[in-house]
């Protein structure tokens, strides 16, 4: 029987990259999981399928504590997964991911954190500054506070969000650069958005030669996390310094050369051969 790969929240094109496997698409939000006698089963309304490999492509969905449990089940199963489930677990929460980057000695943006009712007011700084609430991707849960008055309103909404919040300086950046690594290959993209978030309503994106400095940082992050793929988001200041905003363990591939898909698929094929 052909091995079965579960693509979790992935693009539709992956079957053609795994001609020797059965590829099923599954939404994380709808799947149930069973690990029994070392066999991993993914169960949806339509079918229960034994899984031999997992291609984790989960993007900007609403965070749910169960997702962390799924990663731990995958990890316990030993079923090959790209990225490895242990890497995904370390990056799953934004704060955990930031702690990892700091631990790896990378130039992470300075930030303060508050947890508890109204505590965020204690970490406010002179405007403009950026506040990021909880564990969201795709630009969600992030606001630029331009003035004292705005802060009053935003802090009020943060109370309703009932989650941890991070405050960091607003960087008036020259360029937003994402540096992506798959194993030892590197790509970079510069993005510009309609507003201050380069990844929201992106107007321009351009594949660029990865700056050496960023290649070094991205390699270090990938090795530290034991990842197959990572993408680091940097801001280049007007003075030409790079500041690291975050690391993505399941970066989107659109806009990058198609060769990335083959390279990423090979990561899973190789893990399944071991
Ligand atoms: N402190 C900041 N100063 C200026 N711009 C910022 C700052 N933080 C974020 N941005 C802009 O907003 C974009 C989104 O922020 P960030 O990368 O932190 O989160 P995200 O994109 O929501 O997460 P993910 O990349 O996981 O989807 C950045 O690419 C950048 O253009
Ligand atoms: Mg980002």
C-alpha cells in the first residue's frame, strides 16, 4: 500500500510533488486524531486514515490550545513531519518563538510584555509604538498607536481581548525583508503594504538577493530550532541596521520561486526514507 501523507491546511498542489504517496488534505480546525499502538490516525467526517507523513502548512488561523495538543500527539507518534513537530511546538506561541530567537542570540526587537487585566497600560511608551496582542499571524492583533488619545482607545480594546500583549517601538523602516531558508538554501523578499504592515494589502513584493547578514541570522535560527524551513521577518532601519521581528515556522510560499516547493517536498520525502 502507498504511504499516506496528510497535508494540514495546505495548498492544493502538493499531490504532484509526492507521486508515490496518497496525499489527503485536512483542515486542522475539522480534524480529530488518534494515536493507538504507535499508529497515527487522522479522522474527519468522511474517513479515518492512517498517516505515514505530515506536511504542516497551517497559516493564519485562530489559535486554539488544541493545536498545541495535536503537535504533541504528532511528536509522540514519531511520524515524519515537516517542520518537525518539536520545532512547530517551540514556535507555536508568539512569546515562545521570541524567547527561542533571543536564546539563539538573534537581534530581536526590544519589547515589553504584560499579562493580566489592564497591565498593558504599565508598558506603554511614548507614541508612536506598536502593540501586538496574543498569538496571531497575518498582521492580525497588531496596532500602531500614533498618539496618547489613540492609546486610550486601543488599551480599552485590549482589555476585551483578555490575552497577553507586547509593546515595541515603531520602526520607521526603509525596507521590510523576509529571509526564508529551506535546509541550506536561502531566498529573500522585500514587501511593501498599503499601510504600516508590509504583509497586509501588500502592494509590492520583490524577490531579492538575500543580504549576507540575514542569511547568517536565518541559518542560525533554523539550526537552533531544528527546522527544515523558517522565514525570518526583518525591518531595515533608515540607518541600514536590521531588526528581527519574528520567525515563521510555516511560511507562505507564494511570490517565491517555484523551486521552493520541490525543495520543501524533498524535506518530507527524505524524512520518510529514514
Ligand atoms: N515594531 C514595528 N515597527 C514597524 N513596523 C512593524 C513593527 N512590527 C510589525 N511591523 C510591520 O507589520 C508586519 C507584521 O508584523 P509581524 O511580522 O510582527 O506579525 P505577523 O505578520 O502578524 O505575523 P506572521 O508573519 O506570523 O503572519 C511586519 O512585516 C512589518 O511590516
Ligand atoms: Mg510577519
